[in-house]
């Protein structure tokens, strides 16, 4: 006997928890075990929908009317696993009408097993519809499956959205044979295409990508933080330090400079980072960069403190306050400047200036692999990129994949 209220709750929770995990994959306080635990909760509600059968699908289909990515995810998982054409088309209709919901569908392709996804990926890739091919390329990239000729063709597509997604996949999959197309697109007028060409170029070792990323950073590109970090990871320490000074000198890039110090990983920047902890606007991000270099967990190691009095961040309850942006540092601890300075005075000789560190260890294949296994999500993503850069041609480890799948890969 199917109880509609319970099945409806499964549909709502699967969508809501997917939304949580879509944020969690980039959060500073989530480790892999935390992500896996959250994903187990998503899977439990999806399982409830599976058990419900047709009524479960009908509730997912009805929820598509909300036009939200979480609902698209839940319905897509049900559709792809069933293989029923009418179900897949129902979700495609929603995504076609509102392409910004594509992430939910792509995530569902990544959620189901590679074997379950394969026939759908092949169909999408062979479609003449650009959006379908984009979904197919993204689904392949999530599973780190090389779509071969389909990707080769897409990097020269006249459809800019498809081409941008294809260029991102080049880096994700380690397709160094497509560096020629990457270089061509470094001069593309479309900013999204140019960004993903530079992103993949930097990942795969194309020197010409670095100044492109730097110009995007200095022009205020929406993904300037990622662009800045990627450019720095390809620079030698002296070169990175020189650019850091440039970022420090401009008020609109001081936050980027604080993040850059953590990316470079040179402990010579720690005294400057400790100074930035005194600025409430930079304290938490400076603490995160300090943790990136040293490996300390400020909360666990009792190097944090309470939120300073009088500090308001993020949306307030004041209806006249027009600032509705979320606090970018909401999930970071407030560092205790005196305790951190005391710790550094005791341990500074353990780290060597001029060497790049991540989580307290010089960056090597072994230490970076350990960071991918045991770091927090932002640290894991950084380590995965560093690993890919050191091993040309390998696929970038997907730190956004379902946690239970990542755990199996990292045993």
C-alpha cells in the first residue's frame, strides 16, 4: 500500500537535500565523510521513490512544475533509471524551456551508475540539438568518460554554450590532444568560452592560458577567484609572489590576495596573513588561507574565537536593507589572532620559506593524494587540481561526485 504523503515527502526531501549537497561540494567545513553522509540521505529518499514505483514518478513529474533544479534532479534519476522515454522527455521539456535547470539533469546522470547512464549519454551526444549534446558532454565529464569524437567536434561548435562546456570537459578529462583548439579559443570574444579555454589550458600546461586568466581576474570576471587560483597554481613561487603584491596593492582585489596567499602555499606569507586576521572583513578568509598552508583546523585545534560584537554579515532582518547577498565566509570559523600568532611563533621553523605547502606538507603526489582523501572540500578540490597538473593527461579527480562513489575510488 502506497501512502501518498510519505512518498510526497520523499520527493520533497530528495530535491531539498540535493540542493544542500550542491552547495556542500564547495563548502570549507565539509569533508568527504560528511558529503557521503549527506548523499546517503539523498539516496534514502530516492530509494523511497523507487519503491513507490509509478506513484513515486507521478509525484516527481508534478514537482517539475516548480521549475527548480532539485526537483529536476529527483525526476531525472527516476527517469534515467527507468529508461522510459516518456519520463525522460518530460524532464527534457522542462530543461529545454528553462536551460538554467540543466545542472539538476546532469547531476542525475552523474548520480546513476555509469552503466545506467551510458545509453542516455550516447543518445544525447548523437542528437542534433545543442542542449542535448551539452547535457551529454557534461554527463560524460561527471563520470570522467571520454566522449572522444563528440568532444573533438564540440570544441569547434558555433554554439557558444556548447563550445564552452566542451572546453571545460577538455581539462576535466585530460584531453591534451585538443590543446590546439584550447589555444584558438583563448582569443574568443565570448567571455565564457575564453574562460573555460583558459581554465583547461592552465590545467593541461598551456603557458598562454595564464595571462588570459590574469586579465579575467583583473577585469572582475564572475569566476575570478577560481581563475586567480588556477593561474597561481601554474606559476613558480617568485612569479606568484610578484602577482600577489599586485593584488594587495588594489583595494578591489585585497580579498583575492588573501586567498592567493593560501594558494601559493609559501609560509613566508603567514605573518602578513596574521595581520589580515585583524580586519573583520578579511579575518575568516585569512584564517582559511592559514589553514591551507599549515593544515590546522582552527575550530578543532582551539584557535578560533567568537564572532566580534557589532559585526553583521549577510542578509539582515531589516526590511529596508537592500543587501540580500549571503555571507561568503559564513561557514568559516573566526580565527583568534593572538592564539594563531602564538602558534606560529612556536612552529614557524617547521616550514621552509619558498616551498609550496598544502595542509602542512610540501606538495608532492603522495601528500596531495592524502589531501584529496582527508581534506575538506575546498582543500580536496585544490589538491585534485594540483595532482592533475603534475600528471599531464590524467583526468581531474571529481570531488563533486556522489560521496559513496568517491570513497570507493579512494580506498
